[in-house]
């Protein structure tokens, strides 16, 4: 199966929070979208890896993605090593995405910046013919995504591109809130986290509204790019 977009996140819920509305919009437009989680989020204060597995699959069904896989790297401790690069390269070559969306280039959680660089490096290396990988014992062909974009997470990084996601914020929120163990619940005694605060749910909406305001739409999601975006005409910009 070939994908149009592969979204990669260090933890289950990174993708939904960072670019869930963009993915929902592209899926509605007929694009084939998949998600690759690097870890199972086992160090999360709330819930457990098993709970996060269930939540991530429920969220994937809400979004309607074509596939979701998890590499089960060590939450908090994975590194940008050859071994981990090869694991991602195998997935990239398996699904041949034209576009990869990955973690913020820097963020509050150390895994986000690490995951961003790991995924980006794997995208480049995946295009080198002398790097050999195998799927079910069969040698994989080289494949390099045409586009690599980084979604924005906790920090307010200035975006290079803002996508109009008006009409898809409700689907994003539904997918995000499938991670019910993560969010505010006065009866949950597992400890407080930044995203379990009472105001975090509201922040998803107002951040998207603010980015939408900046481009003259109702809602937006922002991305940084690794190379200059190109348009055939200035009139292609909305």
C-alpha cells in the first residue's frame, strides 16, 4: 500500500495534537494517510502503554487513517542511532509516502526534538540506494519523500506554512480526546501534567483560531519546512 502522507510522532497523540485537522482534511480529499508512532508513551504520567495502545487505535479509526504502526522505541530514552534510523527507513520504503509530517523541531518534551531529527534523517537516508533494508526477506527499493514538514506542538514556533483547516477542527478534537486518560478528570489520581490541566482542551481551539486569524480563515495548523516552499504563481497563495 502506498501512502500520500506518513505522519510520524514520538508518542501516541503527538500527531493528533500537532496536525490532526490537516490529516482529517487530506483524508476527506481522498488522500491515503498513515501514522507511525515511535514509542508507546510508557513514561506518561497518566495511563499506561496498554491504555495508550487502545486509545491510539481508537483515534486512528476516528481520523480514518489507512494504517498505524508503532516502533516501540524507548520512551524518553530513544536516540538518533543507525538502528533506529533503519527501523523508520523500512517503514518509509514499505509505504512510499510522498510527504512526511514529523515532530516539532524543538519543544518542551525532549523526545519531540529528538523524534523530529530522527525522522528527518531517516527520510534522507531512505533515498540512498546503498542502504539495504528488507521486508519479509525481500530487498526494499530506495524511497525519499518529496516533502518533509514539522508540525508545531507545545512551543509557539513561528510557522513557515499555515494550512486552512476550517471545518475539520471538530474531527481533530474528537481524535485527540480519544486519549481520555491524558486529559482533565478530577477523579484521576495519577498526577497532573500540562495537558491534563483544565485549560488545555480550550487551548487546542484557540491556538487553531489564532493561526486561522493570521491567514484570514477560521482555523489553521502551522508547519515549519526544511526547504523553501515553491508555488507556480503568487496567486496560489490564499
